[in-house]
C-alpha cells in the first residue's frame, strides 16, 4: 500500500485562492473584461477614419472596383481539368442524418419537419429571458 505523506511545501486547494476572491470571481472577470474593452475602444473608434477613399461612403466599393467586378473571371475556384460541381449537388448535399442515412435524404425529407410547436427557453442571468 502506498501512503503519501504531504511535505511542508504542499499547499491545500483552499490555500491557493482566497475565499473572498473566489466568491467574487464574476466581478473580477467583469472588471478585467471592462478594462480590456476600455483599452481597445480608442483603436476601434478610430478604425472608421482609416479609409483610403475619402469620397467613397463606408461599406461601398470604389467606382473602379465596381467597374472591374463584372468582367472578373474567378480562376481560383476552378481547378485545372476539373469540372465545377453542379448547382443541385452543391445545394442539396449535407450531413444531417436525422432525416435519413443517404446524403440526399435530408433535402427530400426536411420539408415535412414541423417546427411550429417548438420553442427555445432563454433563462438565467441574461438580458432578455423568455420563451421564443
């Protein structure tokens, strides 16, 4: 039988973290996350000023880019000597085996799934608890 004798340098689990810090760990984590957010906020707020095109409204492409886009040929998606996957195969292939064991079964059987009486309950420490 192996008998382990603790040495004087071994600490108990209760000695590692003071109980007051352990009980207020959410406050501690929240404070540290708030500190990170405050330090990141100035960088995030000034990101909108970094646009190279002053006359282009944010979220829109510059005119020269919009002109070239229709004539662009997307070579990156087409591997040499390989056919492009047919649209039906690309949109009907999936791995949801709840509707069948074949790859095509979910596309055929998912239409009959009734989701109306289902709901999701959000509760606990959340901003908007409820049943949705």
